[in-house]
C-alpha cells in the first residue's frame, strides 16, 4: 500500500483533496475544518489522538475507495461542480433523511429505558431533517443559479454587472455558517452514540439507525468540504474576475443577516 498521507501534511488540505477522509477525522476526534490548518502531528497533540492509527486508517481508506471527489477540484465550470454535488450528495442525503428520522423515533420509543440517550438522539435527528432540507433548497434554488450566472459570464468573457445580493460572498457566508450548525449536531450525535458503538443486543432497527447516522455524517461532511474548500473559493475568485472589482461585502441577501428565499 502506497502512503498518500503522512504526519506532516495539513489536515484541511487532506480533507479538501480527499473529502471522503472526513469520516476518519471524525472517528479519531481530529478537527479538520476551522481548526484544520495544522499538520496531523500538531493536531495529535492538540486533539489527543494516535498518529499512527489515524494515518493507517486514512491510507487504508484511500487505497480501497474510489476518489471521484478528487475530480471536482479539477473542474473549471461552477455548474459542473454544483451538478456533481446535487447528484452525489443532495439527492442521496435527502433519500436517507426521512427513514433515519423514523428509525430514530422507533428505537427511542422501544429502548429508551436502557439507553436514555436515544431520546436526545431522536430529538436531534428530528431537528436536523428540516434544517438540512431547507439548506439544500437554498443552495439549489438561489445560490447555485447565481453561480451559474457567474459561470456564464466567465465562459462568454462578458462583464457581470450586479448580483441582487451585492456579492456572492454574502450568501456563501450564510451557507458556511449553516454548515457549522449542522456540523455541531453531527458531533453531538457521535458523542451520544459513543462513536456509533452498538450494544451487543442491538436489534436490526438499532443497527440500521446507527448505520444511517454514520452514513449521513460522512456524506454531509464530504458535501461541506467540497463546498467550503473547492466550490466557494472558485466562485468568489470567478466573481471578482468577471465583475472587475473586489467585493466589499456591504450588501446582504435577506434581512437580519439571514439568507432568505
């Protein structure tokens, strides 16, 4: 096995190039987003995880998993990137949300007396489902069309006169704020489930619930990384190119600093 990952590599750069690795960082308790601008070795001291184990898990994952997400960083078209995200993350995640909510309620109602944390897990899932649905709607119905407009001007070599929100940076900032919000919920779920460790007697519904939650976590964090580290920076740079001016962030979509639609 060839080792792509070494201890001196910067965590957020790994997560950006290989979004699927976020599941490993979460498993080991390694901060990979806002605090990910340090090497694995430095993060190990800060976050208290085993360097050898995390590097082994990262390289094993990359060795055995298709790296389609890597292609995204090479895409020049914003529309191509947003379509990839919609088809590979928005749609599959939406299909998983409702069954997971049903399972969470069912398992909590049956096993709460042995594992009272299941009640809180069910409440978090119930809260997350509409939050994620609305978040995806904002991206698909508002943000991505604006990106498509920027993309069109870039391909045609024409000037972008104005976006209704002033600058694309404003709705992007709101989306990244929402990424942090549901990221906090995912971390809480991992904590409540003891890293998705099942009791020995776990029934099929219990097992399916934890499997669904872990899959949601992986896909949502891959989605977040692709947007935060690839799509959004590309979009901001392209907007500045086609507008001919540096965004000043003085305008805002919606009211009270919310990205409404």
